[in-house]
C-alpha cells in the first residue's frame, strides 16, 4: 500500500471517490470527519486542518479516544458588567499566551493556578464551535513553549458561576482599559441548547459572533479595550 507524505483532517465527504492518488480513513465513532492521506492535494475534499505531524492525531491517540476525531468546544460569549458578589464564587488565576498558528490550528499555553496546559484549536465554520485538543504539560514544557509565544500574555481571574446544568465562566482581565467589565462564557452541549442566564449579571450584549471579543485578539493589545 502506498505511503503518503501528508495527512489532513477533512469534513466527512458524501462520496469517498475512487481513491486514486489518496487514501481516506473513516472511524465508526466519528460521523463528521475523516482523515485524508495524500502527497499534498485535497482532491476536492473540504479540509479542516493539516495533521501530518500532529501528535493528537497519531494512530495511538485516535485509538485511545475510541476513534473520535472532533472534540468540539461549543460556547457563547457575552460582554457583561462585573457584579459585586463574585467573591462568593470559585475562582482561578489564569495566564495564557499564543503560539504561531500552524496548519489550521492555533496553539495556546495556559497556566491555571498551579497546572500547565497546552491547547490547540481549529475553526469549524460555526462562530459557536471550535475543535479543541488539550493536554496537561509539565512546568518545564511550559517554560520551553514560552520561548516561542507571540503577542502579549493575557492575565485574568476566572469566576465559575453555576446556573442549572451550565457553568458560566466570567473573566476579569488584569490589563483592561475599562474597570467594571468582563467577558462571560458558557460551554454548551449543543449549539441549540437554551441558556438560563445568571440573574445578577448585567449583560451588555452577546459577542459570540464578534471576533473582536476573543482572547486571541485581546492578546494583540497592550491594554485590553473591552468596550469598543
């Protein structure tokens, strides 16, 4: 069997074609994506990202995940006024920075209290959904990644606010221009999930579809401007 030099994560095609010049691998536990192997051509298939040397998509890691290729993060975001009672809620200190994008993925390193995490994300075409691959790393690995980061380091305190079956995460940034504002997110099981908001948080507006209100964009600012 021919060995191809490159691998791509693709949206599950309606027709696999004749396989001339490429190989497609499908998995029984994944209905939305497949893996295309070729020498670089897409052959008309919809490419999500290149995964040629991506450890998250090694045969071993795919087997550990039961054949699942897409781990989706589905979330909505809001610009909010910071309420007075946040001290009543669980909170965590976060520092995060970004790596140069590669092959459709954006890499990120994060310090979460005393834990260190590497995450990579790729777009799916929906403003609410992202592919997210994540693993815990050592402090030594974190320090090595720091040598290759771009833009500014984001520093913030995250408050966890449970409402019903959802957990809202309200981020208060250290280097924001305006006092009194934050970004609140909720991770959802489905894009259509109904959201019951915390009744004590004043919503300025939803910013899910506004790319300005992403942490990646905030990292490009010396001082984060939340109200544009």
